[in-house]
C-alpha cells in the first residue's frame, strides 16, 4: 500500500517555478533568477511561435506574466523595462535571468507572477527574496498571484535547489 502511494507521488508532476529576486540599489533594478522545468520551457516555446523573434520570446513572455509594481494591487499598466540577461540549463530545469527596471527607479512593493497558468491551473510560484535578513519567501498561485513583498514570511527551513 505504502509503496504504491510512494510511486504515485514520484510520478506525479510538480507544477512549480522558483524565483530568486533581489533589489539592486545601484542599478535601480530587480534582478531575477527564475527556475522552471525544461518541459515547461519547451511547452512555452511551442505556444510562443507567433511572437518569436530570435530569443526575445522569453523576455516578451516574462513582461506579460512576471511583474513588479510600486504601490497598489499590481494591476497597473506596465511601468518597467525588462532586460534579458541569459539562460542556463541545469539537469531537468532551466534558469532564466532577467532584470526589471521600474521607470520611476524606486524599489517595488508588489510582485505578480502568472506564468504557466494557461498550461496548468495549479502552479505554485515560490519567490525567494534575497539581500534582506532571514530567508523571506512568498508562494503565489493562480488564486493568489500577487502579493506585497513585505508580506514574505521568513523561511529558514526551506531552500531552493536544483535537485
């Protein structure tokens, strides 16, 4: 009985992204390292064929789905410019590196993450906030896809890994 349950858990796909974000006060940008499953990236590549222009489809996608804003509820029009840094594959995951530069150059207060909700409605987007004391993190979902960054909870027992 337990063996069957364990096997079921091992083959059940995990629908998750992990983002590490950090405010850089010198560049006035949010630096983002986003980990997603390589199969999710391949699925996105197939969906984004209409807007593909070289490698910029990834940046266009995150502009629509990964947002930071100053105040309010995160539904304001785009007030940031996005800068692609790179991509790195590590085993079954891929890391996307990009920066978000608010046009008013002020540190954002809200984050919204809506990636892959068109693929699967039960994604969890874990956001780890670097550069502050403790290990604050947020979990965003389709039901709650935006939150204030200062609402992050200190999470000292859990860390992001590539395993």
